[in-house]
C-alpha cells in the first residue's frame, strides 16, 4: 500500500515539474508586447476591483426592515411630506431625465448593464413619451416603454399576492374597524390624512408611503403590516410603492387623475363596499366587492366615487402597489435603485 502511494506521489511530482517547465517555456516563446499587454490588463482589473469594492453602496431596504428609524423623517400626523427639492417624484423639470440617467449609470457601474435596455430607452426618450402619450394613459413621472397596457388586469396577473390578500381579508378588516372607532371624535384621528376632493371626504391611513414605512401607523395594524412581507411583488423599495387603507365617505367624488408610473399595478382589496360605489379607469367602470381584489393600472386616467346614502357608511379598500408582471427581475432591482426614497 505504501509503495503504491510513493509511486503515485513521485508521478505527481514529475507531472507538476513538467507543467511548470511547460509554462516557463510558453512565457519565453511568447511575444514580449503580448506579455506586457496582459500584465497591464491585469493591473487595470485589480485597480477596478479595488475602486468598486471600496465604494459604499447606498442603502435601501425592504419593506420588512423599514419600520425602525423613520419617525424622524418628516412625519406629520403619520404621513410623510416631501421636504426636499431634490425628490425625484416631485421634480417636474428638464433636470429630471438627467438625474434618472445619472442614477442608471451609477447602478450599472456597481452592478451591470445587462437587462437595462428598456430602462435606458425609457429614460432617454422620457420627455417624448410623457408629452406624446394619449390622454387616456399619461403617467406623470416615469413611463417604461414596451409594457402591455390595459386599464384593468386579471386576478391571475399576480395570483399569489391576490390569494394572500383575500385569505387575510378578515384580519385586515378587523384592524380597520379598530382604527375606525377613533372617528367618533370630531377631530381627524392621528395617522389619517384627509385628501383634497371636489365633494365629500377621502381619508387615507398609510403603512408605507412612497417607499417609506410609517412606523406609528404600522404599530396600529401589526398583522396587516406583517402581511406585506409575505407578498412576492409588493413594491417596498422605491417611491412608487404604497400600502394604505383608503376610505371614501358617502357623496365623495375624486377628481380624475393619473398615477406617476406604469411599472406598477394598483391592487384594491374591498373591505366595505356599499352599493353606489364605482371605480372608473380609462373610461371603463368597475365596482368593488368585499373580500375580493381589483387590479388596475393607475397610470390611466381614473377616478372613484361613492354615490351611496349616509346610512350606507364609507367605502373602504386596502390599497397596495404591486409590480407590473412584465417588469423583469433585473429591471425591478434597477428601478428600486434609481427611484430609492431620498435619492
């Protein structure tokens, strides 16, 4: 046994010696300029790795880890108000495209240009897309080209998340009813926001607003907040992601308006849906149903109304933004980076 081992070891040494000798001879036979070129490329590669590695990536976190540390970020009555002139979502100027392109270049430098063709095309032609879109669909901030467009989406478009939300209908409804008790007082309860409408009252209670968690509100709806973490396509890392309870009082009409982008699907889970309530997207009317999800593209011109009686009570939905099913995984990662809150 030991003899066989010695023979094998001797053979291994001979093979190693032959390999080294062959390598040395190959270098001697090689042209000097080629060796110098390879050496320079190797030095450049090492320098690039060092340069990229020492940069600290900008931190942006998932919806499950946003809960800590956001209380000081300009929260008033549980709602995030933009206080920065640099905010991408609130910037409607010629400088927006330059800012988006700079963010895309920064992302590609750290990661890859692979799969960025559609985003690059969208940013390059953003001004033309937004100005030449038909009036029925005109996102206000960012249009991603070559996405299938339709005012409403079938439930199968995000089947997993729809099923999760509908299975937890009673959980979300119970937490809303606990919040609703605070409306017995005359003043606006803490955490709720009153939105501008031509008639009636429209209230929202945000758990995630423009990609930023509202901790005080999440603590009031812990089970609903945890539910967001089980959704596969919830937008939680960029300014286009929201999750909230939306409530319309009888007689309310919301002005027709466009959403900021076409990269998302807005999902409404009906919690309380009296008769006389209607959602119109792209000129097509639909009605909510309790315990059922309604998916639509809010970059289309849309409005909502509650034409019921006072005794019918409010129309209430749980609203959450999901990724458009035709936005690829690499594109989602890049868009999270480009549109990260505060970038």
